[in-house]
C-alpha cells in the first residue's frame, strides 16, 4: 500500500497490526494442531509459516517417506517374493522418478488438507519468517514481526506459541552440498537414484532410507557409531533388524564413528566416477556415490527472537519449558521438536492439545512421555513403548526391579505365515510383583499398527492377567501380543 507525497515519490505505509489471542510460529504437526485447537476453543488464531503448511512431517518426512517405503516394499515383493505365492510377473522394473513424483503428490495433498482445516476452523495463515519483538505482558500484547514477500507485518497476540521444529544435525567435517552429501530433506525429493549410498546413522530416518534404497537396487552401507543398529531400541530388536538388513544385501558397519565426509572428484580409486569419501575414526575410508546424513536433529531456534525476549535455552539449544509448555517468559510457549526429545510428530500433537487447553484454562493431563510410542517403518517394522530389557537389567542392579519376559515369534502365527511375513517377534516385559506392562517391543510386519494395543494397556494400567482376558480375533497378527503376554505368564498354548 502506498500513499502519494505531494511533489515527491510515494511513501510506503506499514500495514496495520493484526491482533489475535494466539499466534503460532510454525505449522508442523505441533503448530497446525495447536492453531486448529485454539480456534476450536474460540481463540482468534494466526499461524505463521515460512514454507509449506504441515512442516517437515507432511512435506519432507513422515508422510512422503511412507509413500516411498510402500513403493519399495511392492518392488521388492515383485522381484523377490512373488513366485512364492504362485504368481508371476515378467521383468519387474521401476521408474525411480515416478516413485518420487508419487510421494511428492501425496505431500501436496497433505498440505492442501491442512489448508482446508485452517479454512474450516477459521485459522488465519500468514506466510513469512517470524521474529518475536516483545513478549506479552499484563498490560500489552506481545509483538511478532513477520517478514514476507510484501514486507513486514506486525502481529499482536496475548499468547505466542513457538513450534518451529528441528532440522537435520550436521557435524563439523560433514558439509551438505545438496547433491552428493545430503540430508532427508534433499534425499526425499531427488529424482536421481544413487548408485551406492552411505547412510550415517541407524535411527528411524537412517533405517527407513537405507531400506528404501536397498530395495530399489542401490547398494547401501549403513554406518552406526554405537555397537548396534537402532541403539535406542531393545537389544534383541536391534539384532533382528541387522540380520534382516544383511539378508537384503545391505552392508552394515557398527562401532564406526564418522569424522569427515568429503565430495570426491572422479579418479581411479572411485572407478572414475564422482562420489564421496567417508572417513571413520579408526582411519578407514568408505567410498560411495552419495552420503545421507541421518545423525539426529537440532532445534530451529535461530533468528526468531527467543534469546532477545529472554527465553532460556538448555543444552543442545532445546527451549526450556514446564509441563504446561510455558517458557520462563510469561506468554511465550513452546511445543514439538524445538522443545526437546522425543522428536516425534505424535508427541507434538499431544503437546499441542495440552498446551492450548491450558492456555484456555481447561484441565488437561500432563503428557505421558513414559508411554510415548516409537515406530520405524523399514521392513521389518519396529515399534516400541516403555522400557527395554537393557534398561530393566540396569534398574534391577540399582533398585531391584524384577520382571518377566514374554516373546512370541511371527513364524508361530498363522496370519503372519499366510501373508508371507514370518520374520520378527513380539516381546513384552512384565513386572513380576504387580503384573504391569513395563515395556513392549515388536519387530515385524505391521508392528506400528499393533503397538497401540500395548500403549492403551499401559495407559489404562491393565495388568498382564487382565490383558489375557481380552479376546483377539483369529487369525490376526494381533494375537501375537496376547501370546507374548501368555508366554511371560507360562500360559501360552502355541509355543
């Protein structure tokens, strides 16, 4: 908007400030859910997003990656398992560019879904980069400056909710160039299939990409600094995943800390093909065409005015907060990945609900992080909740925790054998004194779908004996959860 100046050039006029109850900075799973929930509760709400609605999860992470993994599973089945089912398909092949294009289309649909929900619930979207100018006080709203394509806009709000998420962690000596050395952000949208990719890190992102690439014929070397893959999971789960990955033809390196990743020009050592060199702490070197960094995430706290507003950051730059997600500065809240581990979309969903309900003055139970499920969608899938056996053994030495173990293999389940998915197991850890479910670990087909049964049981404080009173339909994969509990109690009739 411009106004004429007599005898001179037009003078720009700053837009009038927007005034709302809540401004949400970031529209990932935490941000968009918080904005919608606030609007549902009658709070006028603006959500500021600098890129695409839905954040990393809907656009470059959770959702499009599942589309890629489904394509990988189908292709591997056609190439390697179809004949077992009495079927045949001549010369199965793939178009990598179309595989990527399908996942991008699904990401686009997801973003449009959030746009629809914003419109439905009256959430106003402002596109741009947000910076906190001042925190809300008893006498004045907080100010957030949003810089977009048309300049700067001021948003006045009684409550400022930060949900800026996190990005891939990059260590010194590992310079991302977006072509040969990449993070999930570049890898998930690139139509170019790598010839030999070195994946650094075997958490969820590393394992999912490693499986995806290997299924499509890319040679994968999966490198993990810990002594086993998926080091946050139960040890027996880690062993099963490594066995399964090696069966696919994947190279696996554990106890292998990386010190540098450099791009390498074509030479005799790499077969006259441009690529990368990964140097490990023991001095050994790995060569590949590409390197994917999957070494965790770091919070997006830079440039949004947190420190200037007096908000305290803890070690790792995660934003400090209480159980209501209030920072140390009144009127400023934080949820999602930027608030600290676990960096999971469903964690952000729950934090959004609790935070906004409490802003409104409603009762909301604390987020139960001890009962937060985790899932990795490679094949076999990994799903877990609660304590690992390693944790219980360590606790037992300290405070005398005594527990029972129940383990039931997929190979003993009729439905699993029928669908050709007999790899993996269900493992449950049960307190010996009270019969509570201390932890549950599933590795195998559709593990992520089954886990909710154990999560609900833990949330409702269902004992092992009561769990066995629940009838599971036959034949189902879910029967294995019943059987694992029965094994722990010495009551299984199927193993």
